[in-house]
């Protein structure tokens, strides 16, 4: 069996911006992928530094071929907020470890 200790590696986060097609339709979403060594974690989102309570949909963990687990969390956002370069943060807590990653419009290359 596995021994859960406080020395779990922190989750590895990848954040994806809205697609340009989404941005044109005014319904945009951010995707946060969390890769971790156990099948559970708490995912939360911040917008402009404030906790977000609605528009979040987080999947259950899916085991990957390399024995890690991946959780995906989607955050529905306002296109206008994104265009005003509001900073969004995906935060994943796993025991005593917390990982967070920020994304905003200026981080992302413009797609033509």
C-alpha cells in the first residue's frame, strides 16, 4: 500500500487560455490541468486576486499511463474581463502542499 506523508510532491499545473473562437462568442473558459501523485486535490480559482465561487466545473481525477492522476478544472469567464487583462489564478491544494499558477491575456500569444 501507499503511505501518504506530508512529503507528497506538489501538483504540477498547466493553464490554458480561452480559444479565439470562444472569445468571439463571448463565452470563454479557462482550463487548469493539475497533475499529481494521488487521485484527489482541492482546486480553487481566483479572479483578480479574489476567490471565485461560481462558474467552476472540476472533473474527477483520471489516472494517467505514468501512474499520476490528472484533474481538469474549467472556469467560465467574462470575455470583457479577459480583454481587460484581469489575472486569473488556479490554485490546487494537496495536503500541506499548494501550487498555483496565474494566467492573463498578456501572457498569451495573439492568434490571428
